[in-house]
């Protein structure tokens, strides 16, 4: 029985690097009075500080983790260690056993919940099938947002009339009130733009231009909203997500584009935003190189539902959110039997990558970043800044938030490497790299707490 | 464009006369905004400019010299995927195993893969002792990175022919290392460098340098060492005297032997055979004796009296060969004869120091076999002075024969003092002794604490058996289980290290 996940995949499932380290301390089977498994699940007892060992179990299908330890991390070190031991030291396991009761119960309850969820979704899609009521609800929300936007527009014009110097001197209240107002009017996305405008005041020499850029994009949303009826459904959807009026999954499943096929998981970025954690997981279709973004938001102690490890690949169906430049998607059923990815599909030049960004902006003017994979990149240095250079000598700045430029330099020391990352006005933020040595995930983590 | 507009409206949109002109579609779109009130016009223009700036990003131009030069290929092959995997794990959790990994990689002539270099080089930056080994396994890529990143400068491989530069500009430990190496290749040249340095260097440096003469010590060094007896630093003179006494034919050795002989006599007895008689050195050492490195007892040093101390000094600096002249037999017989004297402790204590200095296996073994009595005997030093095989055989049989407390003491002593993996026989014995000790001692914290160290000391060829036979069902076991798990993990990781370097 082959190991279901490789060590690299297991490492990529960890919520942070300290969990990886903690798990590595548990790799000795001597800490595990019980290690067993079958095709469906693996389970074990891990000796901890308490009197009774922890009961650790992993449903291999997704994988999903459960452990009786009190850790808030998910998956916890015990679950990670269990899968790593399975990957490295198969002999330590007694395999092919029937699940004991405590595992069986959990697996069964998971199956039941999944079925119940599917049934509920089916039921809901039927209730939504009442198109009149739905249209009414939508219209009501649109009007609420429009009220908020009218206020927002006046406020923005006021800010501009008084000038950027005055804007920087404004009381905190002015910003937080406006943001709160937009939240009340059900446009939390725009509230985020108010916070972003406040956040860039006086930060760096180019702040006036950045400030005006955000104001400009917000203004574009306001003006577009006035012309709601004339917009294509795709642009309406983009505008909705810009305002924070997101489509719910049922709507997406109903109207979104379905894309079955082979997908590779290329990268992951996790941003801690205070009350919740945002995780961006990037996929690329093996067939045509198309990208997809899986977004998940996890609040406090809640657990990440989906654990897709960069460097893996799976066969399954994605459903894209409707958009003029489709990118965000959902995965209706969890992927089965993930396998290691073969190779990313890069474009050859920086110009092509920039072209992809330009096209996405042209289709949806609120596009902030665009995933790109570029082949044969080398590194360059200009003072303390890093640049990524393609085969023809065209280059992009390396995003200043990228944490491991020297690691990347080492990987690209001899041969140029293919780099996957997020391209934005601030440069390219690498999330993975493919060198002759292999595929390397460069997970990005950041903390962005709003000040208001 | 956006920044121009932003600058214009810093003090309010009233300042805006007209939007900057622009060609093409963007210009036309901007022109359309002119009908709007100023603040609306500014916002509309900002929308257009922000969007077009994002869509119109251009590649940056890079000068060829800004691009990092490609790193030349390594002549050495990269280590296996498994070895790299273990390396990452070691760096994350068990850095104590890093030296072993580095050594195996160097022995296999393999380098670490690029994906491990950042962590490895950062590690070396903090742990300066491992820098040389890390430099080797980082290969050409390490040198390349070291030239780019000043924090990793140490990884730049220095060509071997710049010894001169190293000697002239290196720091003291590097110069010391150079001298030790040179002493093996060209001892005379190394001595010349030391002689040169003695004229100018301070006492710390002189002490360190003269000590390097121990490597490849020969009669040719005598003249310099003899001059060094007149050095200002007592540390330097002490080393010089000790080194001279290691040259059996040196004038100092002759003088020492003469002195010792004047205090020891062998009487022939009709019935009991030979008897050793000591004539105690009652007189303080004279100037010449002091120059030769003999020291009077300092305040509060040792339990022995003044006279006994002089005896220790005399024995300590006299070549062991002098004992042959008494015709008492081998070391064991000499020690037996010493038992019968009134100065037994002083003689034994001096001999124990001397035996270590000469690394004389017979004498070390004989001294280890006797009870120390009141003499201060450094048993660890005596063991270390033995050739490895002999030492380990000795330890293994001592451990095997030991019982109860004594066996536990010895086990702890070995685990705390052993610095590298033991040979197979001692490895097996250490495991057996630890297993036995655990079942005999409940709640022994010292024993529990040394269990992880045991994992580092097992011979590579014994790793596969090291996890067998532990008393996991013994009632005492839970107390030791957590530390045993550390031992267990170390053994498994080390097994994987060896697997990683097995093929090719």
C-alpha cells in the first residue's frame, strides 16, 4: 500500500512552520503506542504530556484531520506527524486493519454531514428557484448599496476638493464613520477601500499617487453602479465582489462556468487580517494553463476546511465565479487521491505575463493582481532591491514583501527557474519555483491589520 | 501621470487648471471629463489613470551587470534526494546530527542541493565551528552565494595556495590551524614562522603557537624550545618544558632524569627481591630546576604536602623511560613496587600525568587498573590517552563486568565524555548497560537525561539493532519513555542519513 501523501505534501498542509518543526519531534514511533491504518484512514495514539495518549486520526480522502489534543492549530502537529510517519516509515504501521470504533464513528459522521450538506444545497437551490423572490431581494440590496455609494461619492469629492494634505489631517473619525456607513449599507468591500486609503496616508514618498489610485477605482465602482442595468452580467458580478456583495456558493454553482480536468496546486498565500485569516490557493489547469483561485476565510479558532498542498495535483471539477476575467472558483467536492504535480505551465516572457495582467484589467478594471507563471527567470540586484529577469532581459521587480530572496537566488544559481507568483503593481510575489532540482513551494504569510 | 495629478491637488482640487494632455484613446477619454465639476473631474481622471497604469505596466530594463552572474557548475555531484530530505529535517529539529551529515557528504564528495543552502549557510553564520564543514558541502554554489551576500562570506572557498596571506592577515585561530597543518607537511617551515612570530606577538598568541609544536615534535625543535624556557610568560615556559620533556634525548630530559634518579634508589633485598626507596626532595627547587619547568607548590593547591608536591613535579616532567633503568619490570611491576613506599600517592599522581602526556598505552592501562587512593588521578584523561580500540575494549569490558551503582556511574561518565560515535563493541555494550540501568534504577533523572546523547554515540553499523531490547514493558519505563523517544528519533534519523549516502 503506497503512502497516500509524500513528506512534501504533508509539510505543505501545515498551518505554519512551527507546526512542521513540532511535528518533526513526534516522528519517532516510540512516541506512538498505536499506529494503524487502511485505505480509508490512518489513526494512532500519540503520547503527550497528559495521562492518556491523544487520539489522532486522518481521513485520507481529503485529507481531514481530527485529534483529541487541545491545540488550536489545524491540522495539529499530531496529525501532521501521523501522516509523515506514514510517508517515511510504513513499517511502523499495522496496515489493512478495520477502523476501531472511535475512528469509525468519526468517519461515518463525516460522511453523514457531507451527505446532509449536499442535500441542503440541493434543497436551497430549489428554494432559490423562486426567481421572483430572489430578484426582489437582489434589487433591495442593490438599492441599499446605492444609497451608501451616494454618500460615499459626496465624501470622496469632499476629500478631493480639500486636497490630499487636508486628507492626511482628517480626524480618524471621518474615516471610520465612512467605513462603518458602507458596512451598514452592505458594501463591506468598499469599506475596505476606505481603510486602504487611510492606511496609505503618509506611507512612503509615493503615497499621494497610491491614495488617488484607490480613490479612482472606488469612483469607478460608484459610476459603474449607477449604470447597473447596462453592465454585462459578468461585470455586474465583478462589481458585486468589489463592493463585497459576494455571490453565495449556490448562485455560483448555478451560474458559474464548470471546468472539469486536471489541476495542479501551484501556490498558497496566507494573510492574517486580525479577525480572520485569508488563504489564497492558486491552481493551474494542466491542459491549458488557465489559473483558478480558491479563497478561504477562517475566523479565530475555526479550522481550515480545505487542505490542498502546493506541489500536488488532482482531477476534479472547479466552478468559476461569474466574472469578466474569471479567476476565483470553488471546488464543489473535495479532491480525491491527490498526486505530486508534474510541472507548471509557464509563459516564456515577462511581456506575455504583463499582457495577461493588462487583459485582465481591461476586462475587469478592479483586478488587483494576476497569477502568472514565467519560464527561465534569473535574479538581478539593484542596490538592495531584487529583480526577476526573463530570457530576453525584460524584468519585473520582486515584491518587497517576499521573504526569501536568497533562497530563490540559491535555487536559480546555476540554471534559470520557472517562477509562479502573484503579479501586481508592486511587482511579482513568488509563491513557487521550479528548478531542475524540482518544484519548490514558497508559501507566503503576512499580517495585515487594518488601523481603523 | 497619476502622481502628477496627485501633486496638483495636494492643497485641494481648486488648484487644478486643466488635466495634463494625453495622446490616443486615454487622451480622448480624459478630455471627456472636462464637462464635470473639478472634484468629479479629478476622480474620473484618477479612475482612468489608475486603471491604465495597472494595465500598461512595462517590463523594466536591467543592465547586464545587475543580473547575478551564473554560478559555475559543481564538479562534485549533488547528494541524493533522501540525503537532502534528511538534511532539511536535521536543520529543523536535530542540529546535533549536522556534523555527521556534513562529514558523510564530504566523505562521499557530494554537495548539498541548492534548496538547502539558505538554511545551511544561516546555520553556519551562527555556529562558527561548523563553518569549514559547511563551506565544503555548499560547494561552488556556496562560494557564489558568499560573494553576493556578505553574511555568508565564510562560504567562499579559499584557494589553498594563499597560506602566506592567511598567515599575515588571518585571525589567531586561523593562523593556529595553518601552523598545525604545516607541522604535518613541513615542520621546519612551521617552526620558522613561530620563531618569527615570537619576536612580536603577545603572550596569548605565543602560548597558542608554541603549543602547535606538539604536532610532529622532533629533536630539531629543541633549540627553539630551550630558548622559550626563558620566555616572559609562565604559560609559554610551562609548555616549552613539557614539550622538551617529551623529547627523551633533550638536555632537559637528561637533567630531569638525573634529578629523579637522585631521589629514588632500588635496594636489593635478599628475600623480598628489589625494593624502591624514596629519598624525599626536602630542599626547594634551585634556579635551574625552576627554569626547567618544575614548580613549587602554590597556595591551596592539592592535598599533598610541599615535599610530596615536589615529587609529583619531578615525576610529571621526567620521561617514563627512566623507570626502565631501575630494572623493576613493566609498568604494573613498577606500580607494585611504588605501593611499598611511603610516597606512593605522590608518585602515582605524577605518573598519571606523565602517562597521559606521553600517551603511553601500557602505563595508562596499568594506572587505570589500580585504586587511586589519595592520589588525584584523572581517569578520563588516562582513557582518552589510550588508542581508540584499546580504550573502547577496556570500557566495554568494565561496563560488562560492572554491577549496580558502579556500572551506572561508569555509563554516565562514558556518555558524558565520549565525543564521537563509539565502535561496534562499545556501542552494543552501551545500549545493553543503559537497558540494564533503566530496569534497575527507578526515577533516575541523570540516566534519563543522557538517553538522547546515547543516540549520537552508537556506531553506524549498530544503528539497526539499537532499538531492540528496551524494557518498554518494565514498570520503570514510563519515567524514561519521553527521553527514550528522543533517542529513538536520533537513531532513526541517523539511519536515514547513512541510507542517504549509501548508493552511488
